[in-house]
């Protein structure tokens, strides 16, 4: 386990192939040891380790009940923009509505990268039926001054609307069905 983590940390690119290969391997394992290592990384004083821990946690859906408190703590206590962005992406991957308050809070962040992460996460954590405050936040982000944020939020609204349109008995899709 430690060898895999060290290999991922040697990849200087947060989107690097070696790093994400290791994260993918840990996701496939999906075991308690992987979760414990990710949690350890999230508590590190080293930003690169915290980032890796967050990215691993976002892939460990079987441990969502243990992962969400860690991610919510980081969402409330961290100031690094890339770490906040990674936390939001992890929330989106996990798709748990319990993260919605953290996502809504970060949607108002000054940095567009954080708002972009919030726009991504919102569509995945709105719940079913979609939470009204979450939808309002997604709509507000669709009007964001940053084009990437606005575009992703608009896509989220479209996907949420499409999801909420159920099949009609004759095969047509109608809203509210």
C-alpha cells in the first residue's frame, strides 16, 4: 500500500497518469486499508498528500459514511483552492446528498475553480427529489461571470431536468412523471 501511495506522490501532475492509475487501483481494492491510508493522507501537513487523500476518498464509495465527515471537515477548514476543488469533485463522485450543505457553501467562493467544482458536484448531490436550495444554487451558478462555471452549471440543470422527466406510459418523456 505505502509503495503505491509513494509512487502516486512522485507524479508531479495532479492529473498525471501514474497518480490516477494508483487511485484507480485503490478504488478497485475498495478495502478498509485503502480508506485508512486515504484518511491518514487527508490529515497530513503536506498539501500534496492531502490532495491525494481526497482524490482517493472520492473513489471509495463503500466507505461513504466514514468519508463524508472527513471531506466535510476539509471543505470547512481548508483554504487551498485546489484542495477545495478536489473535495468538491470527490463529493460529486460519491453522489451523497449529505454533502449538499458543504457544496452550497463553497458555491459562493471567490475563486472560479472552486465554484466550478461546486457546479460539478451539485448535480450529483441534489437528492431525489432535488433539493430546492441546491437547485437554486445551481441556477445561480448558471449565471456565473466565469464561462466555464456557468456552462457546467447549465449542463447540471439540463441533466437534472432530464433525470426528473420520467417515462410516460406511451414512451414519451414528460416532466413530473
